[in-house]
C-alpha cells in the first residue's frame, strides 16, 4: 500500500559497520552476556516488525528475509534463532495457528497470546523452529492491514447498503485487496477477515458477496440478507435489460424509417410492430423496477428486524418471480426470437393479415408520423445546406429553364403582354 521501505530507512544503526557486524553474527550463549543477547533479539524483532508494517507484508518467509536484510553481500545468520525467540515472546506466530485461534476466540492478537500461556507458547516455539517452518506471521502488521482494508470497504462507492448491515461483492473487494502488493499477505488478510467474521460470505445467483459485520452484531446469514442481495442483483439485471430494450427500440425505429425511404411500407410496418412489442416489454420492466425499488426503500427505512421482515415479506411474491433471473433471461430471449421469426415470415410470405382494425390504425398513424418526421428532417437539412452559392446556382438553373419571351423586358401594361402571349 506504500512504496517499499529498505532496512536502511528503518534503522539508524544500519550504517554502522561495527554494530551491524555484531548483529549479523549467530546468537551466542545467552548466559555469557544476557544484556547484549537481549539487545540483539530486540533489535531484530523491532526491525522485522517495522519492515513488515511499512511494506504491508504480514506473512514472512525466513529464506526471503535473509535477502531482504542483506548488507554488503552478507546475510544475518542469526535470523532463525531470532524468529524462534520471537515466537516464544509472542511476537510472531505460525499463520495456521494464528487463524485457528482468532476464529475461535475473536480476540485481539495480544489478548489471545496472553491467554494462551507462556509454557504453551514456548512449546510451540520449539516445535516451529525445530521443524524449520518456513513462514510466520506478524500479528501487529495483520491487525493494521485488516483495519485499513475494513475502512476502505466501508468507504467503497459500490458498497451495498442495508438497514442494519452493508454488503460488498467479491469483485469490489478484490480491487481493495489488490492494493496489498504482497500476494501471500493479501490472501492471508482475506482469510483473517473471514475467520474473524468481519466478512461473512454468501452466494447469490452464482455471484459472491460478503456481509460486513461491524462491532458485535450478529454474523448469521438470514432471509433478509439474501432478500436484499436478490433485490440488488435483479435491479441491476432490470437496468441492463431496460438499456438493451431502449437501444433495440431505437434500432427498430431507424429500420422503419429506412424501409420507408426505400419504398417498402410493409417492412416498415413489421419494424413498427416489433417496436410496439418492445415498448410493451419496456413498460413491464419499468413497472418491475419501480416495485423492487419501493421494496428496497421499505427495507432501508425499517428500524427493527421485525419491520425489516415485514417489508421483505410484502415483496416476497415479486421476489419469487425473479429468484432465478437467468431462466427469465432465457425465456425473454426465446420469446423475442420467436416473435421476430414470425415477423420475418409475415414480411416474406405476406400471408398473415392483421385483423385488428385498431392495431392497423395505430400502425398507419405511426407510419404517417414517421413520414412527417422524415419530411421535416429533410426540409431542415435542405435549409441548413443552403448557402449564397447554392441559392445563386438555383437562380441560374431557373434562368436556363425560362422561355425567350420571359427574358425580354416588359414595358407597359400587363394587358399588352397578355395579348402577345395569347397570339
């Protein structure tokens, strides 16, 4: 989440060759110089914690750390012993054990480590280093990253708001987590958020969402959670379908105009029939959209679980018709394709005759409207294209069409000219 910090940026002692040579050397027997031994342990624990926190790396690999802290071609040979002591002191811990215990206790790392007991930690520390577990976690860094990610989730522009809880889709969550550049730490942060029940996963119509749990609220997934997300999923679907229908309606109108220009009145009528059917579908979708938005508003304004359930139940019948939107999409597509095939068949064979006089009158009126609109557009275009040069050319063309007598000057009364022309 920030630019990479190097050890030299984090420790004032890093440039001291004598001091760093001593700190890079293997750990000696603690009894020989307890004070120096303890100072060395603290230096490395603090430096590792700072580096982990500044670089948003919460899962550390021992072999990688040796190269991170490489100095003048030398690596710190004391790191394995330092990490073992850090585990004993409850500063670092194996990731799997950390996850298991925060999932059970829902405690902060510090309070859990204290409750675990010194003897248990020492035993685990010996087991970890004895088997040379390659990675460990820095709980303080994880807590910092977890807090930052949670804040960004709550501030996200596409968060789905409920009356008591908020929700976020996995795609939006992924964009937030991707700010953590270290892949293992990114994946581990999500595991921690899920294990602590800060994020509770639920699947709605093949899409993954997370319920965001703040403070000590219930982590259970109930029908209201599913209902809110079903509403949002179907509202999004309806919005997409409305946009698609509006575009298709425009296309049919353009096709009808083109057919009129080409002199095919029957083809224009077929386009208008399709447009009318699409207009009807659009009206139904707009009505569904209005109903679902009303249900969603009722749920948002509810102040208790009881009223939330009542608001949800009031719209349950409408929701049941939309639970599987993919089936509805397929049905709409099939019916639409069938209708278009029928229209094409009518256009080609001209065997089907409309018997409804009202429908015929409507189509004729629509055709006339299109013709009037087209004429107006052509007149507007013609006027817009007229310039002094074009007007002059028109005048010349008119002169060419004039008879010789029309070009002679007429002097005198009008009756004289009439006598001449009549003879």
